[in-house]
């Protein structure tokens, strides 16, 4: 049972997350030959104020 953890910044629509989950599931199914039902995906949404790149918080960009 593959388990995939995906961390993204908050703000994506449910439709975008649904599409991402389907795309990731399909990639795992085709690459290692498991059934789609065996693929677990956990999406963690981060607040922009809790994530920084280059020393700058994303809420300040």
C-alpha cells in the first residue's frame, strides 16, 4: 500500500486537489503495478504565514 504525503500551500480548489490526487494515483499505478484502491494520498495544506522560501514568508510575497 503506497502512502503519498503532499504538502501544498492553502488556496487550491477542491477540483485542483481532486485532479492532483488522480494524476498521482495514476502515476503510481502505472509505475509499480498496484491497484488504485491501494494508493493512499494525504494532502496537507500549509498556511502561507508558516512557509518561507529564500528567507521570505509566502504571505509577504
